[in-house]
């Protein structure tokens, strides 16, 4: 019985780690795509509009 609990905990940790890794990889991929787009267009940054105030600010990584 302790072996089943041990492997269940290890499996849950592996799954959580995998999901975190995939989420971080998606963030990095999106940042790289944005940087490539900025390089192609010659811009200095990507502007993001705040829906509440309507003010544009530079996107932060």
C-alpha cells in the first residue's frame, strides 16, 4: 500500500511539473514571436491598451 501512495504522489508531482513547464514554454514562445514581429516592423516595443483607463503602455515581459 505505501508503494501505491508513493507512486501516486510522484505521478502527481510529475504531472504538475509538466504543466508548469508547458505553460512557461508557451510564454517564452509568445515573447519570442512578439520580439520577431517588433524586429520586422522596426518598432521599439508592443503597446497594450488598458481597458479601464484607455491608456497605452509598453508591454512588460
